[in-house]
């Protein structure tokens, strides 16, 4: 989580988790600038390292070997990680526009989003060819191609369009892998045929003749048909046509030719080159806007035209870091002059590689091993992180050895005030204008039973309980456990509403309680706005009117809601914790494991994609699930939160006067949860929950079961735990899965109360 002792003074926003930005994140993680907050916005949690992609395609590396986990890297760097797609820039207001969340303000922006395929110019290519770029989506397309070839009867023909180093290397890697796959399947490896199309006379046109000859020989020996002077002009299903007049039938067409810049860049007003790439000067700063930098494929250095290759994007990492530092500190920028010659290590798929530099060229299996060593060393920088002293960015003044963040006079006063001891006499409330600015942008749902709410604020909100209805109350409050106020807001609201859904009520109104760390007004306002936008999205979706709240300053960002729900004035309508009947099946609608996963996240021990999946589970509303359970004659229900599965189950068995059996093997688990508990990582609440082990009759026999610790794992916005008549349970599970609760499972059954004091029995 972000340090709040040092107020945030500047926002450095990184768009895209490309090869340059991973370097920036690592460098800022090692040497943060106090007061400078990093935010990474990226469509992907795992970003591929291009140098190892051909080896991955050939089957020499695993997915994790060749992908950088941006979630972990951002956590190491103390950066906020927003998984989203950037769709534009509002340069006038210095905001990044995103597809799924409110705009993100920046003081300094850097763009490293790679390139986009340019298929539009060739009729039929968009629909009938597989573009290898953007590389972030390449894995999905490659796995689909691999599975199609496996299912394809008889022979398969693959055409690769583009004979630069990327195209040739990719072709040879694909061929190697497909032949191996067919052999393992007991099929004839010669049943896969390859064609390579190039518009020029030569393959690898930017490499020396010696290197070209080597690859010509390899392609010939591997039976690849090379079509020269054959720019592809049209693609139709299963066929491509070249300017040379050749027509070739192909089952798969892979496009590896020149790419361009993302379309949305055209509306930013940034100067672009002819291919739509952002023009940058020698400082990697856009020629248009001094607050915006760009690097990697998306950048076009006006004084140094470069090939679009990952190696350049990697090399731009350090000068980009340096100039972002200098820019935020108000220091003079430093020119970067890329090398005119570089060493390319191009593999042939079969653990053999060719080295190419200027007029030099040599080859061998040892070159592949050398490349493998270099690539793995590079990846280790993003897989293994040094332990950082907690104080790295905390509590230190907003200065560094190289300078200090440049502030206006008003900002300086605000920063001093934020650092100074707050008197508390104001009730530690947030300033009225900050609150008003943040809240005025929000649009809570309007309900006719809300007489006085946020649209007509008074000392308190006034809501009507319609005749014949009962009011159902609940409250929840917790600190931010994720460095993304918008998603935290979503989870906090969903968590609070969970109690209403579990009771069978409909949500009516909510009041918020917020704690936000002090800082520059603009930063506090934005955090409030982002967090409440996320919360409001969930509340509005639940038709729950936000009617008021209280916002105070505190060390940590925290949010809670007092929620009101309505239910018909008929106690039988309430879904209670008591009411389980012996013989009922126990159903759980969401996987468990949030406690251990976020504990691991805090220690950089969780994979980013585990955290992403856990967050998706946490924002899944229990509303439809509760309605569904009611339709299947639910006898008792609760939502899983802080006491964990066992704690909440005991809360159900006690008033029901029954025992229960849990099948540990049937528990739905979040990805990574078992790995985290196996590594001994548990939530700080776990020890309190474990005290309830006395409720487990056969705990001594089960204590070493790998899933045993997870029954104590505290959940945030967990699923519904319900008992349903056994004969309807399977249909109920099917219905819940169809509603989107895809992990729903029958996890045990309700037993008659036995003689033993311990009500819970575990099965392995
Ligand atoms: C199969 C293949 C093999 C290759 N092999 C090599 C090689 O061996 N050596 C080499 O030097 N080059 C190789 N390349 C080329 C290399 O992949 C690219 O030059 C390199 O990836 C460019 O790096 P980058 O940092 O500019 O962007 P990328 O690596 O493309 O990273 C861009 C990042 O930005 C994110 N992003 C994109 N758009 C948005 C958006 N709108 N909002 C938020 N995030 C966004 C993406 O998800 C991604 O994480 C290969 C390419 C392919 C396809």
C-alpha cells in the first residue's frame, strides 16, 4: 500500500507495461522519489518478454518463464496497478481516459504500449489472418492455433506473412513445436507445411548477407517455401494472394509484418509519424507535450529511427527512468543516443541460434545457450526482488540527493499542512471544498422512498420504510487492502451489501464512512472521487441510494457503509443463519482464499493474476445468488466474511441445532490460495479464527490436510454459504453457475445433532 506519512505531491502515470516501463518500475522500486506516486495502467497482468517468446512457442519455456508479473512488480515499486485499457487522453486536464474506470489524473505521463497490427490495408486480412501483435494477446492466439492444428485431420498448411527477424524466428519456432506435438500424438510430423511471404527480394533485410544465407539454408533444409517479391494483397478464408500473382491455400495465416500506432493516439493531438507512432525527441519526451514521454515500439525517435524490437524498448528503460526522474524534480533532461549497431540473437526453434551484429555473424547451439542465459538473467530482475527497508519512501522529506519535487507556493503550504500534526479539533474532517468537488461528480440512484438524501443534504438523511416492509440494517468498514481506490470502493460496497443479500433483503440506502490520508487537495479529492466512484457503481447497480456519509482524515485509506435493506413484513421471508435441516446439502457460491492471497500480496508472494482473479470474485454481487437460493427452498444462509468458512458455518449450526460435515476436497478455492497457505502465509485474522478449531470433531486427523488452514481463512466479500434440501441441491448448483457463480459447489451436508460437543466433521 502507498505510504501516507509522506503526502503524494506528484502523480507519474505509466500507460502500458511494456519492456521500458518494467525497467522504470524496477528502478523506482529500488530508488523511489518521496512524494512521487506511480500508477501503472495496463490491459494485462502478465506482460510477455519478447526475447523469450520464440522459445516459448517452440516449447522450451513455460508461460511464467517468459512473462513479467506486473502485479508483483507494481507492488514492489509501491505503484498503483490499474488493470484497464487506456482509450484516450484529456491533455487539457491532464487525465488518462480508461475503458472501465474514471479518468486517471497525471502530472507526468509515459506511454509504452507497443504496436498494433496494420492489417486494414490488405482486404480480408483482419478477418482471416492471425496478427502476432500486440504481443500481449499473442499467447491466446498461439494456443488456439496449436489446438486447431492438433484437431486438424491430415495435413496443415501455415503461411507466415513477413520475413523480418520476428517472422522467420516465429516460423521456425512454430514449425519445431508443431512437429514435436504431432510426433507426440503419434502423427506424421511432415504433415505440417510452411510458407513464408516477403515483399522484398531477401529475408531478414536488415541483417548481413552471411546471416541471411544461414537462414536461407535452414529454411530450405526444413522444407519451408519462401515466396520473395510476394507482398500479400488479399486474404480470403483459407487462401492468400500475392502481388506476384501467386495464390496459396493455407489453413492458418500468421501476420508478422509492420505494425502501427494505436488508433486512439490520433485524437490526442500528439505529433505522430506516418505509421501512427508518437514522435519523441532525444529525451524520449514527446515533441508536442513536455509532460508526456514515450518509449518502445510506440515511440518514434525523430533523430534516430529504430527498428521495432523489444531490445530497443528494454534499452530505453534506463534513459526513460532518468528523464522521468529529472522531469519530476525539475532538472535538465539528458539526451539518449541509441547504439547504431546491436547484437541480435535469432533462434531457429531447435535450441540453436544465430548471432548477428553489423557485418558479424556466428551460430551454434552454444549461441542459443548464451541467449538463454542472457534472457533468464534479464527475467530474474523482475522475478526476484530485494527486501526493501520499509522506510524507503516513507516519512522522508520530499527531496532527494538530486533535487526536490517542484511545488507551487500554494501546494507547498498544503504539503506542509498535510505533514504537520493535525489538531483533530475539526473532528479530523476533510475540507468542505475537497469533499464537494469529489462528491459533486457522483450520481447516486434516486429512489422515491429517500425523502432527504445527497441531492438535498441536511443534518441527516431521511428515508421511508414503505408500509408492510421491515428495515434490515448492517454495517461494515475496513482499510484499503489493494492499491487501487476505485476497485477498493467496489469491493467495500459489495462487501457491505452482502449482509443484506444474505438475509434475503433488497438494498434501499447506504451511508458511507471514509478515512482518507491528508495531502495536496487535488490528490485527496481524486482518491475520494475514485474510491466513491467504484463504490457508487456497485450501490447504483444494487438500486441502493447513497444518502450521506462522513469523511475524515486518517493514516490509511478506509471505507465502510451502513446499509439499509427492505424485506416484506413476514419473518418467513428472512433467510436466517438458523434453520438448517439434517440431510440438507451445503452450498458455497464463491471460491475461498482472499485472506491468504492478500497477505501474500503484501509480501510480494502472490502472482498478479491470482490477485486479479480474487478481486473479480470480490466484486461479484451475491444479489442474484441469494434470489436463486430462495427459489430452491434454502433453509439457512449467510455470507462468508471475516470469520472464515468454519466460523460462519458454526454460526449456522448453533442456532439450527445441527452438526455439519465439510468435504475439504470439494471446497472451491481461488487460484493460488492453496500455494499461499502451503507457503505458511496466512492473514493476520487467521490466528483468531483458528481458535474455533475446537468446533472440529476430527481436527487431529485433519490438521495436516493441505486445505485445512483455508477453513479459517477470513474472506472479504465472500460467497453465500447456504443449506438447501438435498434433492434440489444439484439443480441449484447448476442454476447458480448459469448466473455467473461458476465456482459454486456442494461442499458438505447437514447432520443431525450428535452427542459430541464439536459440531463440525471434516472429510479429506
Ligand atoms: C512472436 C514475437 C516474437 C518477437 N521476438 C522478438 C525478439 O526476439 N527480440 C526482439 O527484440 N523483439 C521481438 N519481437 C518484437 C517485440 O515483441 C516488440 O518490439 C516489443 O514487444 C515492443 O516492446 P514495447 O515495450 O514497446 O511494447 P509491448 O512489449 O508490446 O508492451 C506493451 C504493453 O502495453 C500494454 N498496452 C497496450 N495497449 C494498451 C492500452 N491501450 N492501455 C493499456 N495498456 C496497453 C500491453 O498489454 C503490453 O503490456 C517479437 C514480437 C513477436 C510478436
